[in-house]
C-alpha cells in the first residue's frame, strides 16, 4: 500500500462551506483554548475529558463506533449524584448572584470550592434574598443557606457582613470563598475579612496544595502565599462542575440575626446613559453587524431596551458605528451578562471577543452562520421586523407595569 497521503477535495470544500449540512461535522474538535484572562480553558463536554472527580466523558451517540444514531435533546443524561450525609468540614461560598442567577464567575468559584472540599467536605452556598437559580445541583452545591429579609436588599454591605458572621459562628467553615469581582463580591469579601481580622488572598486564580497563587502588579505578576481561610478568587480560577449533580440540601441559621441600625442608606439605582458605559464594563450589549439595514431602527431598539450599543468590524469600517464600539479581538473584549448580535455572521475575531459573555442572543437570516451556533437563543428572520416587534413588546410590558402600579 502506498504511503502517500491523499487529499479529499470534497471534504475540504464542505469544511469551507458553512451552509453545507455537514459543515459542523467536518470541523476539528476544540479541546482547549485560551480564555480572555490568559488562562487555558478545557472543553469539559468533550469526549475523553476527565473531570475533577475522575469521571471520564464518553460518547453514547454511537458516532465513535460508526453508528448512525444521534443523541437528541429529548434524551436526558442522568449525572451521578454526589452526597455528603455527614460533612467533615464546610467550604462556604458567597456567589454574586447578579440578577438572581449564578454567573460564569460564580460557577468557576463553586468548581474551586469543590476541589477544596474533596470527598469528605461539603460546599455550602450562602445566598442573600430571593433568587431565580434552579441549577445549584449541577453547579456543585451540597448545602444551600438563603438569608432572607429586606435588610439585605440593594446595597447593604454592613448587614451582609453581619449575616456572614452568624454563618461563620454556626458552621465554622474551613475556607470562605468569594468572587473578587466588581459586582459586590470584592468589596464584601474585604469587609468580611476586616470583620474577622483575617488577611485574605485576593485575585486568586490557582490553588496548589496548601499554596494559592494570585495576580499582582496590575496583573503582570503572580504572588504565591500560604492558603488562607478567606479567599477572593478571580474569574477562571477553576473549571466549573460538569460531571456530577449534588443534593442542595437547605440549611438554616439556628439563631435569629441581630438587627442593627445601618450606617449606610441605599437610595436606589441611579439612571446611567448606556452610551456612557465603557464596552468592557457593560452588562447588556446590543450589537449590530452587516445584516442591519435600518440603523435608525437599531438605535431606537437599543434605547428602548436600555442597552449599550456595540458593532462588528464590518459595521465600524462602513461608518455606521464609532471605532470604540467595535467588539472582538481587534476591538474590545466584552464580558456582558447578555449580548444580542443583530445581523452578525460571527467571524472568529468577534467570537473571541464575546467568549466571556454569559448569554448570547443571535438575530440573523442565516441559520447556519457561526453566530447562530454560538448563541444560547437564536431568532431566524428579517432583523427589521424582529426589532420592531421587540420595541412593541417592550412598550406593552412597560405600559402594563405602569397600569399595575397605578
């Protein structure tokens, strides 16, 4: 048999043609990539990946054996249940819960807590007020403590520190983990550390044995120190839990919280012009691309939603948007909670720039474009009609809310 490697022109053509039905199957599987903070990320859903609990991902679709059957969305894979009936110790986590849900930073934090807990410890999540999260089980939470009360609403760092002190006295956890973020975890963690008279480890991105490594020198250097009791972890500090589900048993404080008169009064949120928010700090971005034909309607929709406007490189080069509004590897890397892409096909540079966004919504005519594949929610159709319907829906919702308030 000849050793000459022969090319398959048809397979190469399919790999280049994004509209071909077999295009996705011809793409090489991406097992690891570099995240926006320079940390190598791994595809925890990839075949052959071994999770932190030693469970290996396998392919049940039959593709590895040459089978023709494919797993559909209706087939639900039941993950193994991890139970800790009598925890030897606790690892307490205080997630940000922005919008009442776990963010990607919170899930990374719970993955780090799961590493510290091992098989004998339990991960206890402490949540303030009402929440909308229903996926604590698959995020790695063994025990859930919800501190309810109006005193925890809004900006209330003093009351929250007081609540964490009560949790610390009752459960005496081995470690406290909080996200070192601008969403409240960074400030709350430092206030809590001062209350406990502990020296916390900040901007931690890796833990090795009894030592932790954090960013220092404006993010240009690493600082290693012994593992303290209170840890403020950065994003991408660990892989999120993906191979187990947990009990999420509810727990409560044995004693009532002491009430005290706060020294800080929260006067409520202040309206901010979305256009004045830097792209890197925006939580809701409404981005337009080459598929947008009515830019006046696009601006009207962004104003109705209260979103920060962004754009692809094509839209910026054509002069429809300013250069500082460009999203992508050649523009601004964004970390929005919600990113809406209107008429953006999804070039690799643009997909890199939105890699850290929590939820991506795509509006496009092409159901086979890369942005549709990346999106968590896709709307296929003409952008002008969809944007007008979106404006009508927002106005109807707001008028109904005003009617109920009256």
